[in-house]
């Protein structure tokens, strides 16, 4: 249990700066002639900062981080199964961890799909 907690904390330490880097770049390059605005315009990306857009970014980022945690748990369970050395209790524990991680990934993917759909449909109606 301590190892799983350590892996979750470690992954949050590594993934949080990546998520926050986008906000930092957005704040550093505000303006019509900024490199970020120019790149977004050339890629046809919407750069609005309204409430539905901010809310959708928070939800999708959180689901991405949670999905990454479940993926790490799946890999960790596979490593535990590989290193079980024929011990039935360790194999059973690793098998349960893999099953739970797969169920968690399925739930996160479903939540991601539902929230993405709702954000697209409801968010566009709120904006217009």
C-alpha cells in the first residue's frame, strides 16, 4: 500500500508541472501579437477564456491525470505479477490490482467521453 501511495504522489509531482506549464505560457504570452496567439490562430484553436472553457479544461485535465495514475497502477500490477516468483498470494494480489486498474481506466475513459460530449454540446450553447 505504501508503494502505491508513493507511486501516486510521485506521478502527481511529475504531471502537475506539465499541466501548470500551459497556464504559465498562456499568461506569459498574452496579447494579439504573442507567439502563443499566433500559433493558436494558425492551428485554428479557440483561445477564449470564458467560464465553460476554463471548466472544461479543468475537468479534462483532471481526468487525464487520473487516467495516467490508473495506467501506472496497471503497469505496477504487471510488474508485481512478473516478480511474484510463483507465490500464489502475490499472483492473486497482482491480478486483483490489474483488474481494479482496468476497471478504473474504463470508468475514467467513460467519464472522459461523457464530459467531452457534454462540454461540446452544452458549452457551445452557453457560449453562443
